[in-house]
């Protein structure tokens, strides 16, 4: 836990430095890609500092990973226009100078063969940390990997050297050229005695309390991208629960209680 707190302090210190740089040099600054836990942490600090000129953006509205962009007062109107209706050439150009997408178009013989993990593992081979890339959108015949512009050329060239992508068409594109794919879910309904984490895990995975405790103890459970080791942690509506080896789930609705007095909860499993 002390290590996590140290990381949090370091993140906040980096944010403070970036905001200072933005105001001192009158230029746009940005972070690496942030998961939901890190965004919530920085959002609290932004609120504390009463900072208004910023934007979390990951290439599209529902992206899982986003960068934080902090801009000087002179760009406030342009970014407000972009946030409200996307109609700002200056803000769009600024964002395209920060993040890009790499499009990988597969040859006919590989269509339908690769999944999200195949693309992710390929990029991770190049020695980059996960924070250097955002979401990966996978279609049957192609994929889009959102990355920081400064790493785009390196990742593109490195992918082209891998045997699995040697026959693929790989190019760097602006993020507005990404073809999005709707997220698919499978609805689940579970009955739990309370909103404790161990109850959710046990019911979702259909495993014993002992097996559930092992998963939690071995740091295989995440709530909103943060590893959780407390079995008694309260799970709330809207939380994203990841159980390594079992999948990703969103807690969406409390459906009341059943005849046995248990809470019935609706959950969406990402497919």
C-alpha cells in the first residue's frame, strides 16, 4: 500500500509540474495515457487546484484510456468549442500533434485470426510501457492502436518487422480516421447477500469463498483499474470489475431483493 501511495504522490507532482509549465511557457502540455483510476486521482487534484483549462481525451468518447491535456488561457475558447461540438481547427490540430492511430489492415488469410491480446502483446514486445498507448479497436480485418505521436513511427516500423504482420498494411493516421466498433455485452444477473467484493467475485465466477479469497489475495481483481486486495471492499453501481482470467464486468443496476432476501444485481460482461 505504501508503494501505491508513493506512485500517487509522484503522479500528482508530475501534474503540478505540467500545469506550471503550461502557464509559464504558455503552451499545451499532456500526460501519458491514463486508466480510470489514475484519471480519478488527477481529477481530484485538478479540482483542488481549481484548474479549468484541461481535457481528458483518448481518441473517442468512450475510450478506456485517455490522456490529460492542459492548455493555456489563450486556447480556452478553441478547446471549449472542440469539447462542445468538435468544431475547432486549432484544438483538433493540437490534439493530432499529441496522439495518432496506427491502422493495421490484415491480408485475406489472416482475417478473423487476431484478437485484442495479439495486438497488445505485439506492441509490448518493443519495450514500451502500457501508458504509451491507448485503446486498441479490433475489427475482423483490421485494428487501430491509439498511441502518443512521439512513439507512432517507432511502433509502426517495429510492427512491420514482426512475422505476424509482415504482409499487413500498416500506416499512421489521424484519430478522426478511426472506424469505431460498438462494444458488445452479455447481461448477467447475480444474487448476493451484500455489496462486498468477495460476494460479487464468488457469484460471477461460480467459485467457493476460499477460491475467491485466493484470487483477491493474489491481486487478480481490479476495481476501476486499481488492484483491490480487500475482500470487504464495497462494490458500487457503475464500477468496472476485472477478474483476471474471467473477464471484465460493469455493475449497472440493483434490481431489488429476491424471496430469499438477497440483492439481485444486473451486470454487463464485456465480450
